[in-house]
C-alpha cells in the first residue's frame, strides 16, 4: 500500500496456553467474538476511517477452521456489498495447523501476511518456555506461506533460563536456513510482571 492507513480490531481475548514469558498465565479463558459482531465493527469503522490495512488481534485466530472460513467469506461478501478495499493480516498459534485450502481462501479475501509466535528453534528452550510448539510445525508454516505467496513472520527471542550457546546456535541455524523470505524480529526475552519468567527472575535475584 502506497498510503497505509492501518486499523486494529480485537476479535478475541485470552489464551488457553501458559507460556512462561506471557502475562496470560492460563487465564482468563479464550473468548472469541461472533463473525457477525466483527463484521459490524469493520463496516462501521471502514465507513468512518476508510482504512486500507486491517490488523487482527487474536492469540488464536485461524485455530477454528470453520470460523476462519466464515470470516473470509464474510469479508468477501462485505467487499462486494460495501466496496471494502483493504488488505488484512492475522496472528495465530502453531497448533492452528493451517492448510493450503484455508490459506488460499484467506488470500482471496485480502490476507497478505500472518505470523506465529516462533520464539525459538531449540526444543530445549521451547520446552522451558512451555510453548507446546514443535519445530516441524514452524517449517511447515513457512513452506505453506511460500506456496500460497503470503507473507509470514514471527519473533525469535533469546535469553530463556534454559538458553546456552548450543540453543542459540540451533535458533540461528534455523533462521539462516529457513527465514530468507520471512519477516523475523530477533530480540531479547523480557520478564514482564505477571509472567512466570518474572517470578523466576525475582526468585533468582
């Protein structure tokens, strides 16, 4: 977009996972808005602001395949009925197990980018983070994005208590091998108050 005008929409709250660095800490439970309710907010905000990029804030967007299809079809309907002219992006968890059919439908509806919480490419660190993510899931998502010609991204964060030279090398090797066409932010793990990691840091001085 030459003149980006982004709009953020929160389509759900909460997360059932319990990653050590996250403030969710197992609650509150995941609560998703209805597609009808989401579309009404999009209709009202688009009419008022004429945004051209929609950023979907939802920890588990696309985990429910039927909901994802309904969302995409509703966007397509809105574009035809109201003349909506915007692209959109979403984030989700690796356990969403996206497939090519759903991702191509999303692309047809205007999706240009999606992201996972990559965090690390070391099984040891992922286990320490309580990520519930496997490396093959990350590789599969990257390849799927390439097949569908949709942008993919995520974070790789260093500094977990289980981190060492070997785990850092594992993640950097993954980055070098798989992330040539992937938008990845390399950062340092932050112990946010309310997270298990924060408590760990306090306990260990």
